[in-house]
C-alpha cells in the first residue's frame, strides 16, 4: 500500500523522484550530488531517486510523494521528441494522479508553464548567481520565513523566462519567478533552490557567451564569484517544500486532458 502524507505523518520519510532533464550533460553527477547535499541538510531521511528523463526514464508517480522536474541544457520552447515525452509525462501526472505534488525548477518551471499555456521569451539580460526575488503578497504568506522582508534569494542560471503566469497559477514572486497552481499541487521556481556555489561554478563559462566576459577581466569575474558565493534561501525553500508536500490539494478543478 502506498502511504499518503497527512499533517500527522511527519515521521515518515518523504519519497522524492528527481527528473534530470539535461541532454547528454557531463555535469549530471554533480547536479545529482547537489540535490543530495541540499535535501540532506533539511530532510536527511528523505528517499531520493534520480531519473534521466532526457533518456526516457520516468518515475512511477504512485511510488513517490514529490516529483521534481529539474533544469536542462536545452531551450524549453523546443519540441524535440524527448521534450514532448516530458510534456506527456506532466499531463499524465495531473490527469491520473491529480493530488500528486510536483516541483519545477528552472527549465522545469518553464516547461510546466508551457504545458499549461504560458509563453517563454528571451531575457534582455540573463541571470547568473544569487539573485534577490521580490515576493507577492501571496508569496509572503506561502514563505513565512520571508514574510517580513518580502524577499527570497536563489541561485540563478537562465537566459529565458516565462512571459506570464499560466492559467490557474498564481505568482508567488514578481517577474514570474515562482508560481503555484490553484489546486496547491504544482509549485515552480525559475531559480535553483538545489544549487550551491560549488554547483553554480560548473557553468561559469556561460558568462563569456551570455555577457561577453573577457577571460582576463578580473574585476568582472570577481564580482560574479561574489554573487555566486552570496548566502541564499535554498535550505529554507526546501524546508517549506517538505512541509507543503503534506498539505492537501484544493481540488478546485479537474486537470485538462491535453
């Protein structure tokens, strides 16, 4: 029998499936390790299982309490076969497992938004390193640790963004950075709560093609290093996610079938 979380079952280890969506990335072991470190700090008893969804590996939703759709190294607007299979997987979850909790991160945030009808656009200036994100009033309520400041800080690494919230999703942060659906089952982040500075440095080379950094521009590199090393709210976000898993869905509407 599959155990379903309730507020009284916090002693039961949470089962988390992480879909690694990067296509043939040499960094997958380091990305996986970053999730292990992040979840290990806030939920050391959690059971993590990783799936390379870009290779067609997907979790059986009934076996997990949370499914995470992580980042990727491809354009979320593309319609390659493996991307369309991921779209199908998302639709299957919301149709066949309407109470299942899903978290989207970066590419996962953009892809879930696309599946539910939102557009994705190029940014004027890409984001990299720890960035302060201003919460909406709904976001202040959802993230009590940031209620007073109205700000959360997350590692960022993206050059595309969601143009507007998809239907039946509420922005928890300005700039379409964080969404939650009206059923309280899907939570998405443009930023990376799983990333630490060690993992963020893996893609420092992107600064040269994104920002035109010169390899010998010591001042620019030092500023970026400082931004990557800045304290962030990743642990607090994961603590909130672990608590959120146990919250009931609102069952306001039936999911779309296509």
